[in-house]
C-alpha cells in the first residue's frame, strides 16, 4: 500500500472510529469535504498544513497519521447491486469458500435502529436510513475484520458512504438485467410489487438505468444473468484471491 492509500485508510479509520461524518471532520479540521473524499480514497495529495490540521482535529500528531502499520489490513469483499442481484445467496457461498464471515449491512442497520427497514423508512424516511447506513458501515469497518459484505441497493447513491466503502473494500457489482432482478424477487415469494404497483417493472428499469453508472464505479463487474451460483462464485474467487 503506498503512502497516500495508507494515509487515506488511517484517516477513514480514525474518523469512523469516532463516529464522525465527513462533514463533521471537515468542520473540525477546516479541510473540505471534497478533499476528504479524495484523501480517504487514496487520491488526495495532501499538504503539510492540511495534514497538521487533520492531526489536530484527531488529537494526534502528523507522524501518527503517516506511520504505516505493519499489520495485514483486513480483507473486505463488498457486493453491490439492486435487490434481486443475488448478494445474499452468492455472498454466503463466497464467504464459505473464502472462509470469511458473511455480513448483511441492512441487518446491521436494523439492529442499530432496533426496528425493521420497513419501519425505519415508514417512521423516519430515507434520510435517517442513509445516516444510519453510513454510521453502521463506519463501525463495521472499524472492527478491522475480514468479511464478505452484502450492501444495500442504494449505497452507491450516497457519495460519502460509497467513497468510504471503496476506500476499504474490494467492491464488486453483481450485474443483472431488470427481468432477472424481478424474477429473483418473485421466486423468493414476494409478489407485493405486482400487487401494489402496476408500474413496478417500469420503475425498476428506470432505477437500474439511473444507478448503472454508479455501480460501474465498483472495482469489478460480474454479469450474473443466465449463470449458476457456483459459476458466479468461481469468478468472484478469482477476482478476490
């Protein structure tokens, strides 16, 4: 890991370990949110003055932030995609093959909120969910555990959260056609989209089209349409090995 990547990872770990958002760190340090996003992604060519300001915000020295630990960083493989992408089914099998723990971020969010996602959205709306998503991801990554992570379908629409994920994980988009997403959800026994919303397929196509450029920003893309789970996992093993 080069010095900028190591510094970005250390800043991200220090920030999330304190439960701070990027905006909170920006306010404490005087360093812009835009630059912090670049820094945590390993692309911020930081000046001595900015480095000193960040160190002061964390209550450490600049040398503490620059020191590269010799410990092997945790291995985090994060699966992306809309509902029906196969993140849970594929993720569990991949985790078994890699001998890693499998984690669903949404389940962690439900535990943090002490309610189901449906209740969370109904009572507090998407803004509260996105805030919990960012905080929960930060706490999870601060555990420094090697895991296979299934993310929520909309994580790519939250720039700060997505940047944090990409800075600490190998991100893989499980790409599928809208029809595949639909059919997989129905096979799981959930027929509510058809019953409650006749335009659900059209909305699904539009959502997928809108998010495809964001998903495409992942480290890797694996097409899943017309393939078996074993075949997909074999490809993921090659990518993540």
